[in-house]
């Protein structure tokens, strides 16, 4: 769900749910649970029932025809009724939104009828497990809502969220197969998250949007802090989009050295952005943001082009290491895009290394495997970045074909005083040796760490001790002043 989708969903809702309705309609409107039989989905296949279907248009305006639950109009009415009831004694209540994760691909894969069947099963499950007095609504597509009159605060909403999440996680039966789903949730507590219906729903929507951005199966209860966080992210996104258009994102280079000779063997490209108003923004913040908001491709392509152009001016034996983001490992066009860029620039693919993380590969391992294979077939080398953190699995080292492993800084920074870190690094180095993989230790900050790593047989190192990331001009100057080709057999002085 991106920003555009969110805005259009909000517009859609205000269209579907009229701002005010004569009170007489409310009395006629059916509630979830007492849907007339002719409106139930099964009735759609009954011609006799179908002929009766459009007769009570007012009632119909409050029912979701597929599931028989109430619809967005019903939600508006229910919230208004409770708010009016509680006007004298303003006790809080909660509304929630649930959006199924990855429903569209399921629908595409199994077909519309199967998709509808799942939505009906979701509706029945939600109805069955909701606390007494609650109302379940289908807002449209794969989105459901609920009103929880007896949930007064964040903890209660989270508890319900976890319960619903579990209920929806159980497999769904579809003819001969079973299907598994997850759902994301957003809750808003009245009146803190909004007194007017539209404000309350918008808050629940903001909470849901945050859950969606954080991955699958997340639960968020709206708060001022969350609203603030979302505003900051949107402000950042706007600034980042402008910076990309204005070509203000730069790329810096950090040396990677051979620990044996202290010679530079390559550089890692690291994105840099300094905004006029926001100041320095870390790539650890803006790269994930660009991924979430769907413009990582544009950013990454510009950065790779700039990095490859800079690398053309370095001695030919030096490699360029470039970080691929997780979204790029889920997009089959990544390999052709990367190869086209370096081909246009004129960089030999054998001088390019791409850094990927295990967590990034997890989302779609088959797809990641295909992309990695295509790139390796073209001569590009692959490094496993931040090894030892995230969702590490030794199985991945066996199943995937990598060329290099980069040991995460969190182990390296403790190597001198912490025996456990030392043993872990020792084990990684031995294992990589056996698997024929090169090893780089990340984040080496002093001589003692460098010495220790060298003693453990680690081949390469990177860190402030050897050089901080610097722009293309400074990198060239560094190379001119300090780098000597390998055949000179003289280490550079750093
Ligand atoms: P990474 O790929 O693991 O990059 C190494 C990070 O460690 C860099 O942070 C680098 O500046 C920092 N570092 C290197 N040596 C030391 C040291 O001795 N001490 C300390 N404290 N830090 C050290 P940076 O540049 O802030 O980048 C953070 C992360 O952002 C990167 O982690 C990478 O995951 C991501 N990133 C950076 N540039 C790009 C890019 O162009 N594309 C993508 N997809 N991700 C990028
Ligand atoms: Mg990296
Ligand atoms: Mg790293």
C-alpha cells in the first residue's frame, strides 16, 4: 500500500460513506449478523433470491454483498451511534482495520472465485472470534474493519490484534489445497485518535499504513508519536524524491584492504545525502525509505552509474563493491538493469561486486537465487554483507553461490576483549576457507583489531582504521598519493 494508494482509498471511503444520513435510514440498516438471507453470497447463485436482491436499496447500502458483513456505511453508522451514546460519559472505544498481506498475488494465482472464498472465510473467522458487542465490517477488497466498544486503550487493542492475527494465520481450505495468509492491523482509540468519524478512521488508516510499511503481520495502535513519525517519513520522502531528481545524492568510497599487505584491493560505494534543511541523512535511513516508497530502483541506478564511472578512473585491478537493496532482490529485472548500466559506462563486470544481505534474500529466496546466478554468469561477484547479523543461516552459505563474506562490525568491534566474538570470527574464517570464500572484516577501527584479525587468517579488512568513506575526487587523490600497483610489492602508508 503506497502513499497514492492510501490517498485513493481515503477518497473512495468518503465517496462510499455519505457524510450525513437521515436518521430513518439508520433504523432500516442491517447489522452484521442479521443480514437478510437474500443478501448472503450464497443467495447470489439463486435466481429467485437474485430477483429480490435490488428491492431494498437502503438496506443494501449497508451490506457487503460478498461476505454479508456490514460495509463502510455500516462502520460510519456504528461509530456515530457509539459516540452519541457515550457523549454524556465519554468512555473510549476502539476501531480497527485489518488488511490481508499478499492477497493480490493469491488472487492472481488461484483465481477470483478462490479469492472470494478466502474473503468469505476471513469474514466468518473474524465474526466468530470477535468479543461480544463488536461489529465486523468489510471495507472492500481485502480490507476489514471492526468496532470494539469495550476496548479502551492501546494494550487492549494490541491484545485483540494479536488474537486476530493468530486466527487469520491458520490455514484456509480451498477445494483440494490449503492457503496461508497473514494480516496487518491498525487501531485507533476514540476520542484520543479523533472525535469525528473521519478523523478516527484516518488515524486507524495511518496506523495500518505504518504496519504495512513494517512488513507482514504487524500491529500498530495510533498515537501522536506515530503520527509524528509518519509525518517525518513523508517529509523525508518528499525531500529525497526532490534530491534524486536534482541529482543531489552522491556516492562515496571506502577502501577495502588486504590485511596481509595493507594494499587497497577495492572500494565499497556508499550513498551520501546532505539535505539543505534536514542536514546529513544516513543511508541506513533513506535507502529503506526509498525501498518502502517504491523508488529504490531510480536511486540505485543513479548511484551505480556514478560509482561505475568513478571506478573507471581507478587502477584496473581494483574492484567496486556496491550494495543491492532487498527490493532489488525481489525484482527479476535487477540483473539486466545492473549489467546494462555497467555495460553503458564501460566497466568490466569482473570488477563489480554486489553486496547482499541474508535478510534481503529471505523474502523470495528463489527469485534472489535466479538474480544472483544471472549476475555471476556475467562475471559479477557476490558478497554476503553484514554476515552474522539478521537472519543468518549456514544453510544459505551451502545453497547459494557467493564469492565473499563480510563479517559484521558488531563482531569485529569486540574482537580484542570478547573471547566469544573472537571464536565466532575464527569459526567464520575457517568455514569460509573450507568453502573457498573470501572474507572481509567490516568496521576495523584500530591497529589492535587489525592485528588480531590478521592473526586469525582473515584475508581482507575495511574500516575507519584504513580509511573513511570519501568522495570520488578525494578517492582519486588518495589513490594517486598512496596506491602502488601490486607488482611494486610495496604497501601503502595509511
Ligand atoms: P554496509 O553496507 O554494511 O556499509 C558499512 C557501513 O559501516 C557504512 O555505513 C560505513 O560508513 C560504516 N563503517 C565502515 N567502517 C566503519 C568503522 O570503522 N566504524 C564504524 N562505526 N562504521 C564504519 P553507512 O555509509 O552509514 O551505510 C549504512 C548502510 O546503508 C550500509 O551498510 C548499507 O546497508 C546501506 N547503504 C549505503 N549505501 C547504499 C547504497 O548505495 N545502496 C544500498 N542499497 N544500500 C546502501
Ligand atoms: Mg555493504
Ligand atoms: Mg556491512
